[in-house]
């Protein structure tokens, strides 16, 4: 357009293009969703891990009591 002499229109188009938000592809949205799910599961796992260790200790402790009696 600039070569054709329509400088005003060229500047408007360029300004419009600069003001557009960055392109967000479906692939990128899926990546963010997967990362979010993984982070959520890791946080849940971290919260549940001490409980799981305690329950394992209790189970192994109860097994020992059963064999001693």
C-alpha cells in the first residue's frame, strides 16, 4: 500500500496490527491446560503424601502387632 501511495491507510493498518493481542493458538491453550493440571496434581500429591506415609506406618505397625500376639 505504501508503494501505491496510500500512506495514511498503510499507517492505520500498521497501527491496528500492532495493537492486536498476541496470537494464541489452540496448541498453546492445550499446553497451558495440561501444565495447570499437572501443577494441581503435584500440589494435591504433596498435601496427601504425609498422610499416605502415616497410614503406611500404621498399617505396618498393625501387622507387627498381629504377629506378636
